[in-house]
C-alpha cells in the first residue's frame, strides 16, 4: 500500500504517530494530568507511538511511564497493568 504507482488512489487511513501523540497530550493538558502511563504492544507501531507520546509529554512537563506487552499473551498485558499500579499511575492512555 505504500507504493503510489501500484495504489494511486490509496491514502493513509490512520493518522500519523505525531498527530495521535499531539492529540493525546492535548487531552492530558485539558484534564491537567501531570503523570500518565502508556501501555503499548511491543511492535513497531506500539513502540514508535509510545516514543512519540513521551517526547510530546516531556516537552509539556508531563511525566510518562511506558510499559510494553506482548500481543496475544494475556499474562503479559496483566503484568503491564500491575506494573503501572505498582508505580502509582492511574491514568493510562
């Protein structure tokens, strides 16, 4: 889908990591959240989105705790949530 000559009428259907990150941080600013957690899947999409969120959050003075989980492994997700709880993070995006 990324080859324009093969797919001349296809356009990106998901907004960029940058746009998603900015929107999430604007939401955090609106609600005056100063500490957030990011639980993301451990793949290229999840990691890069998490990094982008962390960059924008840091610029805005928002503390970010980021934890990855493995797709299709319930115990991995449960462990990530438990880790956030231990850190004391109650707002997870």
